[in-house]
């Protein structure tokens, strides 16, 4: 199998991971426990994911803030040191180049994490729109990244890191810290709908960090988790996935990300196109199967015999014990509680339009 290997490739094989090609990277889709058990471990105890394939871009210089506010739809003006903020990045037509997280280390010093398959595209997009006073560097090869997720994740982290190394609030981070001598940056972020942490370390220390956390998590029910559980977890939490709920042609507002599109900013790439597309003709919605069958992506959605949209992601969700999908549908036909049908391989499956997210943890 051809593909890039993360620093943890041999570790995944050792732990019984089933390796697949994901966006050009060789990663485990699941381990011996299987997707359902991995999913439930994150919902009830904790799980550990290798997300070293994600891209890291450094944005530095006296005009770094001005640059970020130009290329991203969210507003970073009031972002404090040690805090993070999510944003889509749009093209001139209002479509989505990618969605990403910006971590602020200090004034003029930002750490940007992008989707793995889009790293080169995103970096080139930033270079093409760079302004004077900004330095950009693609540091992806230098970093390993682990996601420790679930209600027990803080207990696990507390066994290997000092209290001051553990970010207290959601979307906060601690730079230049360590876990038992392993240098790292720790953020309280994730892609599962649970409390958890994303931990960045030099690529050559990723295996050490993995083993350290797996050992520390044994008493807290930790399981190694693969791409399969990562997808079902983000689906339950209704977190959009690039290439599904958004792409170069789907705007963040259609994808339900209006909270991260600050139209009161003076300008950003794509603002005029997004303004021109208001009110929205299409919107994201949740679908819950009321009949029998599993929904998948790219299935047509009907109401009263009329096609009103298409599914963007769909699967069986282990915690909710049901089949669900997200879809982009005509705004005029988007009605919570309305019955609809989804065509899967020529067969109509009965469903209902429901609010997102499907799952929200109790805080």
C-alpha cells in the first residue's frame, strides 16, 4: 500500500490497527476492539487518536493579525494569547477552501492547524494572498499530533502533566509545556463532541507520547481509536467534514457555520459573494431514519416526491443506536420534524428532518 506514514505507523500495526489509505496517509480505520467499542470508549471513558496527518502552518510577523483577518472569515482581533479560534477560509466566490483552527502563541505569532488533505492547497492559498509583514512556513513534517478525547481524558493527562500544563477552558492552549519530559503544546479542543485535548509534539517524540498516554489511561478505560470512530463521533456531534458538508463551492453559511463568519468585519476574502447569497437558498439539516436502512453520503433527499437536497454524510451512530445523516437541502423545504425520504441504491428510506447536533454532551 502506497502512502505517507505518520510517525506512529509501526505503533498502529503493533496495536492491531487495520491500515487504510486516507487522503494519501496510511492510518488505522480501527483497532481490534472495533469501531463501536472505540466510539463508546470516547463517549463514556476515553480514547486516543493519531492525528499526526493534520497540517501545521506558522503565521508570524507584524502583520500576522491583519493577514488572518483577511484570509479567514472569523475575527481574530480580540483573540488572547493561549487561546484558539475556529474559522472557515473562503475563496472569492464564497466557497470554502478549508476549515481550520488558529492558536495564538503571542502577538505576531500564530499556529494554524488545517485538514491533512488540504495542507498543500491551504499553504499555497495563503502564500498567494500573503501581504508584506507576514512570514508563512509549512511546519507539518515537524509535528506529531495526538487527540486524547472523552470524559476521563483530563484524569489521564493529569497523570503525565503538571496542573499548569493542562488548559482549563475549552479552546484554550498551553504552549511550550511538557509531559514527563516530552516537549509539547496542549489544547483543549477536539473533533468528537466530548471534552478532550489535542497534543502537539516533535514528530520524533510522537511514539513516546502515545505510549505514555496509553499507559496512563489503562485505569481509565482508554482505547486506541481509528478513523472509523473519529468519523462516527464527529457525525453524532454534527461537526462538518471538509469535502462533505463544505467544499470549494459550498459556503460556510450553507454548512451551518455562520457563527464563524463575521460579516461585521471590514473585509475578508469571499465576503461580497457571501453577502450576495443572502438569504440562503440551501441549508444544512439533520436526518434521522424512521424506517429501516443506513443512510450514506451523496443520496438524494425527497419531500412529497420532490427532490429537495442531498446527503453529505451518513452512517449508523453507536451511542444513539440509529441511522442518521447530514444533508444540504433547499432552505424553503427545510422543516424540522418534517417527513422525508432518502434514496439509497434505488430504495426509498423513510426519515425525519431533525435539529443538529444529534448528540450534545452534558457539561
